């Protein structure tokens, strides 16, 4: 999920940079490596992609700062800190928790035991809501049309899937073939 978030914000940054009036100043501040310059020359990667490679988009705060380089009105952090469905935690808090858990798992091999299906689906829902909220903000600033071509399963579908999985697990545990006992006897004797 963190990779989905990172790729969404990075791709948005690249698309906006291509048509940004601040493109020259942002490009001037980038320092591509020799390999990156060769890839640009060979048409393997775009200049905007190389600039985005040098920026961090995993952390919500740094992603927000990078987007502000293009347009000061693209305040991703502020947008996600607004209340969401009268919940105590904002989307910013939820996504920050998701990123924190990912970093704890990857860098310190810590897996929090409360990470169950409900928490995972909450992260999926919050990620979808955050992307949708930012997308709506972006298109309102640019006066573009709203087109949602992504989605996630509704709660009823998830519950049906979970019930089917539990039923399949129960059946397979009852009908699992028993392993033959190992003996020291010669099977051909």
C-alpha cells in the first residue's frame, strides 16, 4: 500500500512537472547522475522522471513539500489533516501510521500484532479516500473533469470474501489428507 501511495504521488508530480511554469527552476536544481543522463539521451526515461527519482514521496510531509515546489496551493499535508468522517484520526494520521508500520517491518523486522484484516482494509479505504481527496482538490485547482477509474471492493464483498476464506480454511482442515506415518520398515519387504 505504501508503494501504491508513493507511485501515485510521484506520477502526479511527474505529470504536473511536465507542464509546470516552474519547470526550468526545478530542473536547474536537480543533479542527475551520468547513468541518468545516458538514459535520458537514449529515451529510456524522461527528464521529469529523473527529477522525481531524486525526491522522496513515501513520507506524506516530504511528498507535500515536493508538490508545493510546483504549486504552493497543492498542500497535500493540510488537505489530509482535515477531519474525515468525524473520526478522531485524520487521513494524514492513518497514512502516516501505515508508512510507520511499513518502515518498522522493513528496517527493524517488527510486525505489529494488531495488523489484522480490519486494520489492513482500513488502510486500503483510507488510501483510496486520500487519493480521491487529493485528486478532487487537484482537478478543482486546474479546472479539469473528475474521472474516477480506480476503486476497491465494497464492505459487503470483503465480508463475503472473508466468510468464504474462513469456510474454506475450516473445510480444508477437516478434509486434509493425513500424512502416512514414517516407519523404519522396508516397504518392499
